[in-house]
C-alpha cells in the first residue's frame, strides 16, 4: 500500500453503489487536505445513509473526519436492524416511499406499517415531506439519498416487491399489525357495525360477512375473510420473518 494515499475497505454490502469498473472492496484515493471522509465515501458512489461505522486504525470516527495520507479506513454498512430516532409518542418508524415503490407501499400498509406514497411528488418535495413528517425516505435513487437536506433515507434492495419487502423488514424490523391499515391511502382502519354500512354492501357480501372495518381517512370498507390467498401468504411470510428476527435478537 502506498503511504501517500488513503486506503478504504468498503463493506461487501456497499459494493453495489460503486461503478462496475471500480467494484472492489479496496479503494485508494489521494488525500487533498480539505475533503472530509463523508465526502470521500460519497465520491466513490456510496450514499452516507447507507454507511454505518467508519473505523480508522481501530477507532470509530465521524463523516467529518479528515483523512490523512497512509490512513486505512474501514467503511461498514448500516447495522441491521437499524434503529430509527422516534418522535415523542411515536412507537414505530414511519416511511415515505418514492414514485417507483407503490407496490411496496401497499404491502407495508397491508402489514400495518405506516407508509405514505405519492406518485406525483418530485425529489425536492419528497425530501421536504420526509423531514416534516420525520419519515424514513425509501428509494432506489442513489442521488436522492445523497441530498444533504434529507434527515434519513434508505436504499431499497431488490427488483421485485417480495424481495424489497424482505429487505425492509430485515433492515428496520418494524412492528407488524396486519389488516389494520387501508392499503389504498394508509389510513387506520376502525371497527364499524354492519348496520352502519348496510346500504353500502352488495347482497352477497352482506350475507357472507359480519365483521367490518372502515378507513378513518378515505372511508373505504373492509371485511374480514375477504382476503385473497395471495395477500394471506404475504402476511404469513412477513410475520414468520419478523418472528425469526425477534428470536435472534
């Protein structure tokens, strides 16, 4: 190793952010005397929200550390499960998903996870909304995660909704409350008496089901027992995964 360079060991979980031609665990950069370690890491392509401990010669440092010639720095990934700072009275992390993650948003809501989603919000507006609501911004846009103003974000791994959901449950381990949120708008479901919504139900539904819920936000009606096998399997799989995570903690 050259003593005039800074040598960084990038965790395998972070290599996906590096350009293909430079996708190696060991990276070498020349110190310029002004750039912080955070800047150096992001210049490699790794968004800081994906970075965990930064360790120089066995000592953990912050992103503001200024690398010096000869430094050997280990860049770790965010530990899992990741702890999210919660507001007073808040009991679980809340999420905001960007325009490309609509299916994931609906699956999180199915599990009772607070997940907002807009299909018409641009990047600056997403950052403002995430900061205002103190929601973790979920995205697959590297550039969006590198915005300095963003309080907290996370890159969603996987191309399919199933894999994306698995990644999010493993990373944040949110408490699950299946069938308690509206999958359409994220509102909470409240019990409603059958006679209160009788006129809104089709005859077959009225005859077959007795337990109902109504979205407190948009008013959509849900009834127990109307879930497809596909939705039931999503819930079963997620609950099983959550149970494994709790057992290993």
